[in-house]
C-alpha cells in the first residue's frame, strides 16, 4: 500500500543518510512476477502486544507502525519498550535502538519523507512531548520529530498517507489542517507540511456517520488518486464510497462505479471500504472490503479488480467473496493480489458463513490471480484474530503485519516476511 524503495545492500549508516531524491520514487518501485514462498524468514522481530497497522521500507531500514508497546528481536532476547512505531534492519531484523520516537497514540500509516525521514499519520496528539495532532515527520537516524514539518490536524485523525515524493496526500477524519479548511482529504508539501491551495476536491453527503476518507491509493505515475470512505458525492458528483481524483486538476475523473451502493454491512459500520492498491503498471487497482455479521447481496467482504481508465458506471472486472469474513489489506504485484483479513475461505460466492460450493480454505491471508481473481494455490495460513491490516511488498518479499502470533504455523508475533520463492 505504500511507496517502495529498491533494496540496496548498504551499511546501516549509509541507509540512514538518504538524499532528498530517495523519496522521489514512483508509487510502485517493487514488483514480483511470481508468488512469494510459503515459509517466512526467521529474522523478523516480534511485536509482543497490540497490532501492526502499516509497514514501510526505506533503504535497509524498515519502519513498523501500529498500536503496540513492546517488541523483541527474533531470538526472543530482551524486550524493548516502544510507543507505536519502531525500526529494524532489513535482512537481519536487528532493532534500531537509536530510533526512539515517543508517539502518544496509534500510528495508522507511514510513508517515506524527504532527507532521510518518514511521515506518520494516525490517532496521536503529540510526538516527543510536542503537539503534533495526527501528523508528524520523524528522522530515521534517531526517530526524533522533524520540526521543519509543521502540519497538524485541526481535529480528528489520519487514516492513510500516500506520496510520490513530491506530494503528500492525507486522508482521514478531519475538518482542517494547520488552520486551512479541508474535509477528510488534503495534499501537503512533504518538506514543510504546507497545505496545497490548488488541491481542493470536496467530499460530501456521508452514507452514515461523519465525513471521512478511509483509504487512499496513488497510481504509480502519481496522476490518479483513488479514495474511499463514507462520502457519496465528490465535487457534487455521485461517487458512492469510492472515487478517483485527477491529481493535476484536483477534480474527480469520469471513473465511477455503483458496485458499492449496496447496504451489505450494518448501521454501526459507517463505511465497509478498506484498502486499495494499484497494479504496478497503473492500468487497474484492487479494493478490499469489510462488512457486517450477516451475508447480504453486494461486495462486502470481498476483493475486486477495477480498470483505472476514465469510464463511468464501471463494473468490476472480477470479484472474489469470502462468504462472510472481512478483508482489510491488499497488495498488488504482477504475480499475485495478496489479501489479508480474518477470512476463512476465498472463492466463496455461495458461502453463508460456511464453506460454499467451490470455495477454498484460506485462513487469514491469501493470494488471487490478477487476471481471473480466483485463489492461487499459495496457502501459508495465519491465526486469524481481528485480521492482517498490513501487507507490504519489497523487492525480495512480502511483509505481513497483524494482531496475532502464528504465521505459516510458526511463531512470528504480529510481524513476518515471506521471501520470494
């Protein structure tokens, strides 16, 4: 779901001294033609409580975000106290003890920033004791808050960040940033945090609850921004829970679908939309959804593919339903569409909280064919829990973050990585 930087076998010190241009990468820099293996690497750290919400890799440094307070290295050594974000060395799992930000609430999203930094978003109010509602930039060298980035939400929280290196997109539940009115969606300068005055798409008319953007996905060329959330209109145009924004004009494109108009969830869930991700070539994107306790007609609890051309009233190219269990995360490569949640099955269009005809068992994680949408044989499994909310492809594998401890039948507490086969 995040921009990916290529693997370079740098020493740690060099990896932390990234130039500004290191962040200016396409929204998709890593891709796999094949499916990753089913056996996780043995070197990833353990997250000992809470849940992992997002993962990003910058050079050889991996930053893990979520709602947690304790971690340990893979050998089960000394427990370290952290506050909702930590970093480790890719390839060894060595926790970077110098990276020690003090973030007072859950971190829901993390993306690369300029000059050897990352930007975090979430439900926090302060970082290192300084006011920083919902947004902050951290130095990779020591985790300290970078005061040059001055953006802060006026209210609410950040759900998702996206960047192409030159622009930072913020989606969430807020009414303004740094005193500038913006409802649920804004574009910032990643260096200063200044709000872009030329990017003003307006979401309106929530289907339930308050207006918010639940998820963002940026196309590889940076030209299209897919958004989803509680809204039913964008700039006055009918866009029920999902829309595509032209990042040049800031206006919604002609792309639209009625696929998510069905009330297949329940009244307590203001939107059932969850993560999205573009294919590496940008020609299509995938969407996953949650839902309610009952199985109803519609695309709740599914993964679906949509072509990204500017076509109105578009139907999904394919969809794959779980038969009653929510999906939360998705990562698209050329070889597979990976989905995470607390599902028990895939290919289960006829299931009603059971294994319907033609279904295949896939506990907590699965891969589907990008062309057909049918489940691939890949089936490592994981303890379901609430679900896997973080999937992140790098040049040499796939990171998985969740709220449970078993992955592929082994102990990998809330964090693991499947290498390329």
